[in-house]
C-alpha cells in the first residue's frame, strides 16, 4: 500500500473541503480511497494538521473505519427491521455494484420502493449525500421508485443541508448500546 505523506494528507483535507469525493481524490493524489477516508477520520478526531512521520496512524484509522463499517453492515443486515419496519434486503447478502460505486445494502420497503442504504462509520458530510444520490440515480432506470437512507454516527451541518434538498433521502443516526450478562460469578 502506498504511504500517505503529510503533504498528501493536507491536500486530501483541502480537496474534501472543496466537496470532492474519495475516488476523485484518490485518483488525483495516487492514494487509495480507504486512505482518503482514514485521513478524514483522523482529522475528525481533532487533528486538522496531520504531521505524521510514518503512516501508522492512517493505517490504524483505515483499519478501524473499514472494520466499523463492515460490522455495522453485518449487524444491520441481521436486524434490518430496526432501521425501518417492513424493509426486505434484495441484494443477495452482498454489496451491489452500480456504475457510480458499490451500494452497501439494497432493500425494498413495504410499499415496493427500492431503498439504497449507505453506511458511514465516520461522520457523514455532504459528499455522502451526493454518493447516495448517485447510487439512487443508477437504479432509477430499473426501479420505479427509489429512495435512500444514509446511516452514520454523526452528520455535518453541510450533510443535513444537502439532504434537505433531497426529500427522498433520510438521514439516520446510529448509536451503540452494550448489554452485559454475567456468565459466571466468583
């Protein structure tokens, strides 16, 4: 995997601020889309200026982001009714590839509409709204009614504003709640 330099990290953050998506940024800078996500994740933790001697921080953030998103997807696939009553997954248990990318979960609602579900393990910005809109656009040729649900732990004010202009997109915040069960007592 190519290393992300501090200069590239700064440029990634500048391009993110301009509204570029991770694929455009990755192609322009010669890094992986996951590294772009990881730089954003590190920056969202309050490290706007990344001064990294090696890319261990980026690698750790990248691994954590992918693990969280994968775990979130698996949990949601098992409990899709928690997101919305009446949803049925229609993607054969795997991400659906469309011209603009890969849809995390494709479902059908109780009224027969196709529902594109995009998951973000990092705070969602307006580029996530654009991403789900692109996926929805890809499906509009084959589905009569398409709507989207963007699931994230946090949403930037820019994401909320962008979603206001797209009434067929719903933003849903996820929360983790742990429960504990005593297996054996001393």
